[in-house]
């Protein structure tokens, strides 16, 4: 008899409640980096030091968010792609809390599916 161990899925609440596995990255001055995670992140914290940086979470038609010098931004959600671009003199830090859910289970979102601005 096969046990066929169950793997965590997108709606497995426990994966978002427990402490995640940390994923850390640093983005040098005047550069950009796209981080494609193998596991879904439940929370991402970004820090800007020495200038401003912009961040995007890989959704189609979504705007970039600017983090000012010395600013810290934390986003909770189901995240698999993080794009960070730093300005001159800015060093960016990214800390993601990873779940045990494979990122291939997460569809690519389109901002227009959820709302719009006029």
C-alpha cells in the first residue's frame, strides 16, 4: 500500500503560519536583480540604504513601488518573483520568508484581474 505523502499547496494555511525559511539577497548600487524563487514567499522585506530603490513583484501590469533612502517595506502575500532596481549609491537588501509550497503552483497574476484605476 502506497502512502503517497501529501505535499503542501497554495491554500495550506499552516505554511503561512509557521516560521519560513529565510532567503537573503543584496542588490548593489545602480543595478537591478530579478529573484525567481523556487518556493512561494509569504513575506518579503526590502531595505534601501544610501538612496532609493524600486521593487516589483512580477505581476503583469503592476506598477513599481519606490522605497526611499533608509526606508523599509514589508509585503505579505504569495510571492514568487521579486525585481529590485537600485539608484546611484543605494544598496538594497531583500529578505524573503519561504513556505514549503513550490512556486510552480502559483499562477502569474495580472493586476487588471483584481481592479483598475481611472
